[in-house]
């Protein structure tokens, strides 16, 4: 019963993480259409995440948390750089040069890159001759192939009629925006930026596995990572306009969020819920099941984005989306099956190790105390004094005296 729960909980957690991250892409689309600077959005995102996680980390883990070391600080800085500020800024820069759909599609390269890095850093073993190794390799390739099919092949329009009536006026606007983004001359540079973001994100999964072992306090480590990402993102957002010699009025006006607008909603959602809450869950999953397990769920983002875009933004649903979704699910199930087989084939812990520790908490000092308590009764030099049969009761002594008289 415990084995099923150990698998089901990380799977359910990663599905929730990918659904929340897919919502971030929807908010990104809305924020871009509102004219918000994406570098400022990344800075605000990690600033809100730090403000949300720091109190939680202090009150939840203050009794168990160990002192920070320079090794943990350096790992947190690298995690904040690879998985936070650098990956996000590369991603949004590539999305502005290409399109949001194309940028979401490139994230499906993360499982393949993570699989190669996990093999290189020995977090995973290939075992190509075993059924689990073949399942993991085939599942990764099938998942990536399904994501590419979902993106590159549209096929027939299978949008439900009630959605067409609901979003009748939006299709022309969405198609015009997509045509404008696909006809830009910066498509190659945008592709390079998006692929680079995927590589850094995959590297972050490897570093996060290392950080979880060095500092197994998820709230504190995630809060420290978000704080590092905040400093890096703010520096990047301030440095780029200064190097481009932009006007000071435009420089500071980009940091205005406004009240009850899409910018504040986007920052709050991506900062508090996505980075603040889901990164803690993601760190826990990486620690429990490894970086490859966490990465194979990334193709779900594109699937959820396609569905949410159809429901909320009025984008059309095509046959390629449905076929790609089926392949993504098959590939995901194959990798999960291979990981479960690897978990079953691991050597069990020494028998009764935990039971001995729990049932017999005896220390050296306890043995010494017990021996000292038994020492006064041990010496027996005088047999007459110590033998219970030779001890005469006072009443017996008076009885013998009367009989003699």
C-alpha cells in the first residue's frame, strides 16, 4: 500500500504543477498584449515569491533548519540563475521574437536534455538492455515526438461548435497576431533563445537535486533561490535599459503595475502561486523521484496551454493537438513505468534496521547505569551473612532462650 502512495503523490503533485505553470503562459500572453515589459514581470514574479515564501520558511522550518553554508549559498545562487532569472528571461525574449505557442513547444525538449544530463551526472542509469531502461528512453522520445506533432501538425479543425459561438469575434484577431509573429525576421534568434532556456532549465533540475540533498528544507531552499533570482532579475531589468540608453521616463514607467489590472494579476499569480507554491512542490518531487521524473511532465504544459487557449482565448483546436496529446500521455506513462521498475529493483534496506532503532533505544550510558545499580548486590564474601537461610528472626531467638531455661 505504501508503494502505491509513494508513486501516486508525486504524480498528482507534478500534474498540478504543470497545470499551474500552464496558467502562467496564459497570463504571459495577456501581459504581453497589455504592453508590459517581460523583464520587469520576471523581477516582480520572484519578488512576490520571496515575500510569500520567506515568512513560511521562517515559521515552518525554524526548529529543524540547520545553518547555511557557503556551499548551500552558491548552489542556491546557481539554481536561481539557471532555473529562475536566466531561464525566464531567455524564454520571454524568445517568445517575443517568435510566438507564445512556439516558445511553449520548445519546452518539450526539457525531458530529452534532462535525460542526457542525468546520465552524465549519474542521477539515472540507462540500462538499455533492461525493460525499464528501454521504457524510459522510448517514453522520452515518444513524449517529445508527441509535443512536436502537437505543434507542427494542425490537421482538421475539431473545435466544438459551442466554443466557436462563444468566441466568434476573437478568431480573426488571434490569427492575425499569430501571422505577425511567425513572419518576423528574428525567428532563428528566438529559436536559439528558447532552446537555451530549456537547456538551463534542465540544468536547474540537476542542481536542484543536488541542493535537496545538501539542504533538505524545501521552503527555506526555495525562498533562498527566489531571493537570488530576485536580485539577478532586478539587476538585469535595470541594466538592459541603461545600456540601451532609454529615456528615464520610459525606464521607470515600466515598473508601474496599477491596481486591479492584468499586470498585477499576472505578477500575483506567477509569483505567489507558481513560483511561491509550486516550486516548493517541484523541489519535493525532485528529491523524492529524481530530476528525470520531474522533467517528463513538461510536455503537459503545451497540452494544457492548448486547451486553456481554446477555452479562454478563443484559439482553435486541431486534430494535431489531440494526436499529440495521446502520444504525450503514452510517453509519460512509459517513463513512469520505467521509473517504477527501477524503484522496485533497488536493493532493500538492511532488515529490521528501523525496527532495531525504534524498539531498542539503548545507549552506552544506559548500560553503565544498569551495571552500577547491580554492583552492590553482587559481592558475596560471607556466606553466613548473605545466605537467606542463615538469617535468624528475633522471635525465633527468644523462643530458643525460653526452651533452654
